[in-house]
C-alpha cells in the first residue's frame, strides 16, 4: 500500500511539473503599438534602466511569452508587476530579436474571422 502511495505521489509531482512547464512556455501573437518616435525598445531586463538590445518598428508582429520570469540574458529576471512582457521573437526579423518590452506598447493580434 505504501509503495503504491509513493508511486501515486511521484506521478502527481511529475504531472504538476509538466503542467507548470507547459504553462510557462506558452506564447501569444502580439503587435507593437505606434509611438511618437516610431519604434519600441527591446531591453535585456524588465525596466527602463536595462540595456536596449533592439528596436521594433510598429506594427511588427511578435510572439510574446506569458511567463513572468525569464533567464534568456543570463540572470533570471522577473516583471513582478507584469508591466513588462518578454518578446520571444519579432516575426520575420533575422537575426532573432528578443527582449523585454513595456506592455503599454503591446496589443494582442486581431483574430481572423
């Protein structure tokens, strides 16, 4: 009985880990908003004091991650207030452009109906 309970708890732990990992890697389609200066900065951290690593020209289409924390630039950084989102890719841009963007410059892609 205890052995079966141990297997059940192990299976539940693995399932919870897979669900959490699956949720952490979800992304959605977004479009960068128009700005007075004509571009939106991508940064290597969630805040205006982080280094600019790229610029997105609106209305570029992007894949934006749903997770609050990322470690793409070395350190694990989090946007606790969710004011910043992580752009995983600006579609059609090579080399790959990624970084943190203030969410006020991000809109969800319109649906095609």
